[in-house]
């Protein structure tokens, strides 16, 4: 875990959106079906963040929805005031004084960076009886009035906190002494919180303002290094991406808006590059790496790719900065190595380091566009695959700035055949950076949950789905990659092993998976879920 002060230069990139795409044309895979209503979870979803940070976001969520929070001594819980929703009509000699609702948010600490958040919706109905039990003219009591009396008394008995608290000091703040209260999990609100916590924009750290790690090449075990250089035939084209063949033509430029720090997205871009060169086209892969690293990359592409060559590549400042935001991941390094292998097999393929470590905002995007347009002019027939955070690739207006002009709009002015793809994915993990409550930056593995627009089934194969028209956010289609898994920084000495394959029926799914089918995904879970309001706990003596 690496931290730095919040005064560092931060850029927004790679945030999943929440609208749903329209039906795709015949050249694409079928559009995912509409997501069903949330169901009671079989397992709890574990957030890869501290419990206090998750509760802080829950506080913002409840406040934005107009709920007033009551002060509590226990920091693990949030409790709102009661809100009366409606008044019921009078009937049978009684009437409801109001159906009241409040929320209880319970946080559970699993570890320093793991937490579970449960949100309970609590309801209370208060009754009044305005009739007097009196005999009929015959002198007998009316059974209707007697039934109402027993009905009211039953509610009083059910509301008595006999089992929850025997003494005043045992009563939790959410225990009611004057009426029946029911509490159930609010799964829709939990989904909203999950999206807020795990669909955050990626923070990009610029090398010019950061400290560097030492060169650890002397400590690298032989298992650290990529082994593709040992292959006799160095042309790793393992799979085809459905829907790409119909787009392939000379001069095509594809912008891919990614979520940083994953294995699957750079691997799929490598598949696209491999598929394109097999048709005889030249390919240029543009990556969000500072231009200062271009010479090292060129040297590596011309090398055999042995361990010493890999060490030389990773000596650049971009790879060695302490606050790794996901752009310098092992998966990106592997993508560069795949390009090297394709070149060794005689293919025409290049890597362009298009980023800068000093400029920011719209000046940075203008710089990135120039670094793409220069080789585009030199190789007009190449297929260009440009991989960057989707704040840089979308053609729509930025909602955080009125004058921000993304790289994509600069390219659109000079590029004849431009397609923008948003990554479609299923819930999983990634490596990224986020701000802590104290204002410091934390870079680590974190959960990632797609919004409805980009959510796909976990088993969805790699494919391109084109939309019939440009989406409002500014993209033409989706590049589906499946479940996301975290790719650690390339300089990490350990942790680069691929995840173990899932065994059907043995891996529990998350509670709050936002997918069109409600299918589970392989993320951290703990069983069983808690679907009732937590009982009152006596204080520790």
C-alpha cells in the first residue's frame, strides 16, 4: 500500500456510467437484457475499503436523499429520524396515526481494508382507538368492539422489547418501546451505495510530482519475468474478438475507454492487435504512458525480451513511481511484450507512448492527441488502437468541467475513421488509487461494480457490440471483456499469478451484483447474510 499527500496532481478517468444502451445492430452481440429487481442475497458483498470510509459514503447517500441522521455513540451504525409517509383511513373503529419509516445502516469490520455494509428499512405503524367499548341496547357487549380491543392490545404486546432488552441500559437506539417495528434489507439502496463505492472515477497520478521507488531488479526472482521470449513461434494470437472483423479496414482508429488496473482490458487490446496484423494490416497501439518512456519502449520492442531487457524497460520513472494508478500494470507490460513478439514474427506493429507527466486538464489531452496524430500521419493505413481512461476517449461533454476538451474531440477533427468503444464488464476487482478520509491517496486492490449501461454477464466472451447511433456520453459501442481482475503494478515482486479458475457451484456470488441477469461474480463474499435488524447489544462492562 502506497500513500501520498492529496496535493498531488489528480486526473479523472475511467468511470462507468448508468444509462442503458439501445438495441445493437446485426453486426454486434445481442444487447444484455434488462436487470431484474434485486433479490435477497445469499452472500454478503465485501467492500475492499475500510468500514469508516464506506460508512462516510453511506452518510452522504442518506443525507442527499433527505434523511436526518441521529447522533449515535457507536460509530458502526447510522440511524435516521422517523419520517411519516402517509395516513390511513378510519375503519372498524380504529385508524392509523401514520406509517413511519426510518433507516438503520450497519457497518461490519472484516479487516483493515474489508467491510460489509447492510442497510435496513424500518417501518412502524401507530394506532389509535377512538371508540368506547359499551354494551348494546340488549346489555351485551358488541363483538366488533371487543375484537378491536384485542387487536390493539396484541400490537402493544408485540412491540414490547422483552426479548431485545431487559434493562434500560440494554436498549439499542433502534429498539422501540411503544409499538411494533419491522426491519428489512433495502437492496436497491445497497446497490446504489455499491455503485458509489465501486464505480468511482479512476485517479491518475502524474510522475512529475511523485516520489520514486528504488530499482528492485536485484531482488527479482526468476518467476517474476515474462516468458514469451522462450517461445519458438512468437506470435501469441490466442483468440478472436467477435465483431472486430466487420470494423477492420485500413486507416481505422479505435479509442478504448478503460477501467485502469485490470488484466482483461490490456489482454483484449492485445487480441485486437494480433487479429488486425493477421489480416496484413499494420497496427499502432497507443498507451497512456509518458512520452519520456518512448525510447525505452522502442529499445525493448527491438530486443529478444529476456529478463535483462525487461529490467531495462522497468527502470523508467513511470514504472517506478510509488503511487501506481493502474496504467503501469503488469498487464500493460505484457501488452508491450506481445507487440514485441509480433514484431519478432515479422509483423508491422508499433507502440506509442502518448501521455505526459507534467501537463494536466485539457492541455494534457491536447498533448495526447498530438502524440497520436503524428504517427497517424506517418502511417495513414495503420489500424490505431488507443487505450486510455474513458474521460479521454469519450466524445461527449465532461460533466465536471465546461471547458475540458478530451483527446477524442481533437482526434475527431483530423481522423477520418474514428470509433469510440466503452468497456463492458462484470463485477470484479482492479488496481487503482483513491482518496482516503484524511485526504491522503491510497493505491491498492479495490472492488469495481459496473453501472447498468456497461454491465454484462460474467461468462460473456470478448466481443465488440456496436450501437445504432452515438450514445449521449459519446461512444459508438462496447468492448466486452468479462469479469475484471486486478493487475498489480509491473514492478511488484509478487502477486502476478493469474487467478485460479472458478469451479461451478463452489464459489459464492456477491450480494449486490449489478448485472442484467443477477448472476454472481467471483468477488469476496462472506456467508450467510443478515436480513434482520441487529439485536440490541449490552455495553461491555
